[in-house]
């Protein structure tokens, strides 16, 4: 399957499966279709350590490349505090728990009703 054939939903399913298989914690998916032109879905997850955050990110990028031909852009892997993986239709943030708590991306992107 090429990148053009991989739908946002297909990529999202692969992202969620890969994160689950590799023991990511507190995985949250946010549907952004119609809310921004940046991406269709955002996924936020935590790793227990900088090493796990970097490993999760690397495994995810490798799977998307091998299975779907999607070349992801990755930022932050060297420090392992917060890694952003941009695969086009799906953007993934993998955090160490304390960094995730500090930035609280879920609150910024979640629907307003969920914040009340």
C-alpha cells in the first residue's frame, strides 16, 4: 500500500496498534477533521522514560515507512522528552509523563464540552 492509498483512518489504526503493542501509556486520539488543515487526527501518548519515548517513536516511524511507504518527520527524539512524529494525516506526540502534564495538549485540542 502506498502513501496515496493509505487513508487517514488506516494510518490512525496502525499508529494506535503500534503504540499499544509497544506498551505506550495513556493513549488519546483526537479527531481534528474539519477543525484544522494540519492533520485529520492527533494521537498523544506517554512513555515511562526518555528511552521508551525514543524507542516508541522510532518503531512507529519504521512501521509507517515499511507498511505504508509513509516517510514521517520526527522532532525531539534526541532528548526523548517529547517526540513529534508527523506522518501527514496523523500527527503523534509521545511524551514523558511529567512533560505531557506540563504542556497539556489534550486540553488545547479537545472539544470544548470535554473541558467543562
